[in-house]
C-alpha cells in the first residue's frame, strides 16, 4: 500500500493540475526481485487512487527478469530459480544487472474537453 | 491523449532520506544494523543476548519497529540502553523517514552501534532502505529450510544470515544443510551464524564478529554500500 501511495505522490507531481485531466495509463517497470506482486499493487492502487487524478487508471507493468554478470568471466546471464552462480564458469562472484527495478516510466493523460 | 515521461524510482523519496540517515551515521562512525525476519524468529531475543554480551563494551542503542505494541521496547529497556519505539499502526515495514525521526531522539555523538529491529515480515522491508550498513536476516529452524527460496529478495539483499533456534533441530524436519545451501545459492556472500537464544549457543561468535565490525566502522568512515 505504501508503494501505491508513493506512486500516487509521484503521479500528482507530473499530471496536469487542471480538473479535467485524467491519467489513463501508468507504465511501470518492476523487477522480479522487487518483491511486488502486480495484482496486489493493482488492488492497492485502485483503492488509493480513488478521488485522485489517477482514479481508474490502468497500470501497465513491464516485468524485468533477474540478470547478472559474472565478475570472473564477464558473461551476462539470466538468473533462474534465484541461483546466483555463473552458468559459464560456476563462479559465485556475480553482480546484479537488473531485477530490483521499481520505476515509474510514463503516464498517458487525457484532457477532456480540450480542443 | 498526451504522454508524460517520468523515468523515476517510485521509492526515490525514501531512498533520499536513507542516504541522509546513512550520512549522519557515517559522520558519527556508527554501525547500523537492519534486523529483518518473519514474526517470531527471535529478533528481539537475539538483540537481548547481544546486549548481554556487548553492553559495556560498545555504546549501543536500539530502534524497535512494531505494528501495534511497545512490548519489545519494554524488553530492551531492561538492558539500560537507549531505546526508541516506532509503532507503525498497521504498516508492514519501517521506512527511512520513520527511522530518521527515531534517530533524532538518540544521542548519536555517543553511540557505536545502532540496532534497528524491523517489523516481522520478509517481503516489504526488502524494498525500503533505512540507511543501515547492513541487513541481518534472521530465520528460525521452525520456519523450515525452504524460506530462502520463498523470499529470495530479502536473502539477496542481506549481508548476514542468523539461523536461530538451532537447539530445536532434533525435533524438527528442518535440514540445516539444505537451509544454508538455499540461502547461499541466492547470496553466496552471506555471512552465516547459527544461534540459539535459549541455550546461548553461537551467541559469542555472533557478538565477537559484531564487535569487530563495529570497531572497524568507528575507525574508518565507510562508503555507502547498499543494494543489489
């Protein structure tokens, strides 16, 4: 719920302040390691956005897989089953490249009645 | 229809306050731990055992996060260390702002170690940087050996794993080797301790390591090392 609230605070900063504007779509990028269940976020967003410019907006979520880079052999790989071990050289020395994302990308806004 | 580009982190406000917390802690050479676990794994008991061993050797304060009560803070206060209770009123995690407010109630100039007990939850606390030097994840043997696989984000983010309640192993189906293997597969860099807050097993090792880490932190201001 606090993630939904933080998201709405950010939307409020960007959405046009005039009363006729409605946010129709919110595009998000969420990594697999962020621990966010899209359905839960959608539910919380629906509740928290009531009465705001984003009421009824659709959340479009781009899912980002967990990607790592081996610091020994420099190969990049997708982490499956959360096994942070290089499939090329079996090294456990890997750094995370993606998977922790919790980002707002863009809004689609409709301004009703504008010419 | 118009498109407004944002490209920002949803929790950037939290992260900014966490950076400020981290800077304040570094300024005073304080090691801050963010203790995370499921409810009932023994976070408060581990803090109590730690205070028994290190109070007097190190200047320690505790921030207690809880959903509704101040019961844990009352337990900690018996050890005569500064303790600040945060009641989240239903919130399932601490955030950097709550910790900043609690830190303002402490005399940072006279501290070596700050222990922050997060709300019992292995999910949401993974997303919220508090400004700590490290997350310490506590898991008890009664929770089973598959918990790391179920909550990988938390185990990936933690620097330390304390496996508590090892005295109960003879009565459980929990396979200690499998538990460690699952955790290390997610995070091979995890420093692992095995403890029992009931018998005291493993507590001296944990405390000796913690004391060494705290003294190192006090001696050399450390660059922020969070994430991933």
